[in-house]
């Protein structure tokens, strides 16, 4: 028996059922679906719609259904369309006809919207905890490499020297923002409990929606029942956050893939986090990093897919909205599967300071050469031109900037003095950038990163 067949004289076509049914993926909502149903049974009793004894029968039965699911003993019936109908069908088998009172004044539309929100509120801290583990690994590696210098790039061309710690922490802060973004979203979701919206117009029973919302851990009920059943903003927000995390993990991975290439040799991947080739014995392939980079595409795709689903929908619930769940679960599973190996990989990563330092080129001090002239009273724009000419002169002579003689420099400008030699010191160039957030202030940054990690509180 379906839960809605009264007006129908024929059963649903089998092929349509296979298309329509969502239990194969939305069973994952069982816990939140039952939590929502328990709160609804309480609300119905509070409103005098069912008796206290009926409420208790429903609560006891729902508890048993939950236990069956948790123990992996729930047996789906062929008529179970989705998790909501499956739970109600089983509840009826357990408690008898009183189960038929649970859906009074409720619709699967407000039910599913509530379920997904509750699921998300639970999913966010599970994700941000794993992100914090990766951030801790990045931070720990940074602490070990505050004195390791490497070439920083812009346009992927050698630009200025950086500490390796500064580079590692650049990825830390991107993840910190992603984590804050998710927690921000989750906070806002707490203001819009959909339950009590009915199918679209609200419920005719005197339900105290504020109380119901609070029972489920929300701060307030959704303000418009029609919006509440059709809104999937929260899923889109989660998918956006997931896509951006994917992009950030992909950028981290790309850095590591390049740096692990023997032509760079800045890092070595631990054997446990790389794989070999079936043909070429010398290969050490960064597969986990490539998968991280590849999965970013999949995460972006989920966001684009959902937004496309949402954009043309008329007011109210439409079955198109059932398409929110597979991308949502897949995005979550993708990140949950991806983060732990990346955390392990970073923890076991070897940086090769000699290779990083050997890649520093004095050309990366040309800005410092210009700044030297600034300290001697030359306006920066002119100093930039003179330093550029010094670079060209060194290239013409086939030497490095520090190998140019004072006379060479003086042919360019009288502003050069014998102390110009002091410019050609990579460590000093790093140390000079001691402004807040600069590479020479990485010790302070490490303190702030530590404070960020220790200040983050789990949401629930
Ligand atoms: N499985 C459905 C979904 O995920 C539940 C809501 C169904 N509502 C309805 N009116 N058919 O969207």
C-alpha cells in the first residue's frame, strides 16, 4: 500500500516507480527524519490534536524504527517510496492504526525540508573537524620551516623569497575562511525551521511553531510556509562551501604536485602517500593530490547542477527538488573521504630546504634593490627603472646582480653606494617584510593560526 493511493484506481508503472523512488539514497536521513517526527508528535499532543497516550505510542514506535535502522535491521518494503514513507509504514506495523495520526497537518514537503536542514547541521561540524585536522598538519609543518626559504611566485614566475612556513600557512588561512563560512551558514539555518508549513499554505492545527523549532534545535520557525517548502538555499550554500573547499584543496595539491616534480624537488611525498607506475619503475606518482585536484571539478559540478535545477521552478514544492540529495551526499562524502589522506600526506611530507634555497635567484631581490634606492632618496618609480636596468646589465654580462661591480652600478646612477652589496641577502629580504601578515612576521602568524585552531568550537 502506498500512503496516498485513495484517488488512484491503478498502481504506479514500475519504471516510473524506479524513477520516482528515492529511498536508495535518502535512507541516510532516517535519523533526522525520526527526530523530526518525534518533535511533530509532541507538537500535535501539545496542540491537543492527539492524546498523550497516542503521542507516547508514536514516540515508542519511532524509537523502535530508529533502533532497527541503527542496527542495520530495517527491511524496506517495495512500496517504500522514500525515507518518510518507509518510516511511517514501519511505524504502522509496530504501533498499529495510531501511526496514521502522525502525519496530521504535516506534509512530506515540510518534512523533507526539515530533515535536510537537520542533516546539514550535523554534517557541518563533521566536516569542519576534518578540516581542522588538515589545518593543524599544515601549521605543524610551518612551525618546522620558519627558517626555510623558497622562491615565491606570481604568474608562476620567480618573484620574491618567502619562508616555506608562509607558503604553507597561505593554505591554512584559506581553509580557515571556508570553515568560518560553513559555520556562518549553519548559524543562519537555525532561524528557519520549516516544520509546520504543511504542503505549502501552513497547517490548520494550532501548532506552536516557535516551540517546535526550539525542540529541534532551531531558534525560530521559517517565516513563510510557501518559501519554506521550496527553499533549498541551505543545500546550495553547503555545495558552494564544498566547491570552494574543493578549489582550495586543489590549489594546495597543485602546489605540491609541482614541487614534488624532480625538476623542482622542493618536497618529497612519503611512500604511503604516493604510488608507483606499472610500467616505469622510477615513478613516484602523487595520486592522492591528483584526485584532490580532480574532485574539485566534481564538487563545482554539484553546485552548478543544483542551481540549474532550482532556477526555473514555479512557487511551492516541485519534485525536481528531490535532486538536491545525491549531490549533497556526494559532496559531503567526497570531502570526508578526501581530507584524512591529505592530512596524513602533509604530516608525512618532507620539505627539502637545500633545493628550495638553491632555487632562489638574485633577480628575486630586484625589488629590494629598488627599495635600497628609495632609502637613498630616489622616488620609487625611478628606482624601479634603475633596478630593472641593473637586471638587464647583469643579464648582458651573464652575471648575477651581486656580481656587478660598484662601478657598474654607478654607470646607472650615482645613488648607488658601496653598501648596495648588503641588498643581496635572501634572509634579510625576508626579514624586512616584517609587516603584519608578511613573510618576515611568520612567527606572529603562527601564533594567530594556533589561536584560531584552539578558539574554534564545535557547532553542536
Ligand atoms: N522524496 C521527496 C523529496 O526528496 C520527499 C518529498 C515528496 N513530496 C511530495 N509531495 N511528493 O523531495
